[in-house]
C-alpha cells in the first residue's frame, strides 16, 4: 500500500478505465445496469450505467484526467502490478475528504484490497487534521457494508436526476419577471437566512453531521460546493452561481438554487433547496434559463440534479421540468475529528 507515483500513471489509467467497463475490457458496455452488475470484473463505487443512457456524459465514469493537484492517489502494489486504486479529493477550506474512486481487480481479494485502501486514506487524512470523510456509492457489490465496516455511517440517500437535451425548453424568465417572483442572486448577507432555510429543509441529525457554518453560506460563488451532493465531487465547474427566492414578507428565504456550468463534456448542474411548504417551480425554471444563458454553446450537454429523499416533493417538481430518475446512491460519512464538550460554568454546590 503506497502513494501513487508518476511512473504509475499508465497503469492507473488502465485500471480506472477497466473499472468502469462491463467485462474488464476498455470497450465493454452493457445494455443495462443489471447485466453489468453481474458481469463486471471490477468493483467500483459507481453504478454500472452504459454510455447510451446519458449520451453526453456517463456520470459514474471518472477519468484520471479530472485529477486535481489537491487529490490523493493510493495504490495497492502486488509484486510490481497495480491491482487497486483509491482516489481521494481534499476540500481544503473545510478540511474534508471525499473518496471518489475505489477500484480493485476482482481476483478473490478485491474486498480486502479496497478495505486496506480505505484504511490508508483514513490514516493519512487523520495526520492532516481532517474533519470529515465522505463517500457516495451505489448500494451494490457490498459497497455500503464495506464502508460501514470501516467506521462510516449511512445518513441518507440521494436521487440523481437528469434532464436530457431532447426535452422541450422551459419558458425564459426575464429579469423583471424573476424579480416579481422574489428571485435574485444570492449575497453574502443571506448567510443567516440560507442557514435557516437549510435547517428547515434538512433533518436535524443530518444538519449536525454536515456541520455547515455561516461562513460556508457566505462563500457562494465560483467553484464553491456547499451544499454538497453526490455529484459535486465528480463535476469540474467552470463557473458557479447561486440564486434565492424570498418569501412574501421580503425577508425570509423560501428556496435556494445553485447552478454550475461544468467543464469539458460533462453536463451542467442544478441543485435546489426549498421549504417543504413552498413550490420552487419558478426557481427551477429560472435556474434552467440561467444555465442556458451561461453556456449557450453547450446545448447538447443536458443538466443533472441531486435530491435527497427527505426533500420530497422536490423530485416531483424537477420531473415536471423534464428531469427523469437516473439512480439512487447512499450517502455515508465518517467524522475523523473527535467532538469534545467545551468547558462551561456550572452552579456551585452547597455542602
């Protein structure tokens, strides 16, 4: 078990490529997920989706070309042959780590190799003072059980949705119409209201685990990925914008929308948070309009979104705007840092 070296790049590229094919060959592609799950020689975090299901980009295929300088690569070296790979992304501002790829050749010891890679990544992150470790994976191939064995806790599920390019376009919302509906760009001064909106739409245990602070909500802008989803570590954004929809009183926020214009051949991204009693259809339509205005030359890329299962009926509002269900992934997290109760003054006892 060691950190990847420059001389490993060819072997890592081949391993990563084989890990996302159906039969262990570079070009293998099944007709459906069930066939792939049964025939794949490799075990990965992603769902085995064929390229035909998303013509522009297969979400769960993670080429090493998307590797960032802050990422960590760990390999399992079996007598000179790389048989395992773990790719870990580091978010430096919040000091959080996300496992975005975990592959091993299925020769009977793949589960053990993947477990050792996880343990190595956890040890290294702990030395760097990591706060949390995240992973999103399909509940197949023993993925969830493997991470729970390594100390991760499953705290939710996320429905991934995709709006293909052949869907009819939504009505363009002009700036005047959007303003009349209370829609405007998010500002740093919205941090407190954004936090209240997030907590109104999120169960308290999940909010405690994710641990967003006011300063996190103030940083809405380019490349910022709060609130996180299963898709944000996979996409490489050229630009990120955020919008809010104010309540009738003009002070509280009813909904939040984050759009990301992705690079290369990836689809663009839309993330919505809404109060349970609010209809965010107008904000969704505005977000789709903003995506088209931001990248008019990328009309063939489609748009992806992620909805937590507890955020229903938001998934139905997205479906009404042309989104369809793509997959369901499990969200797991491990808190590396220990929570310590702060000292506090207590009443003096009388003896």
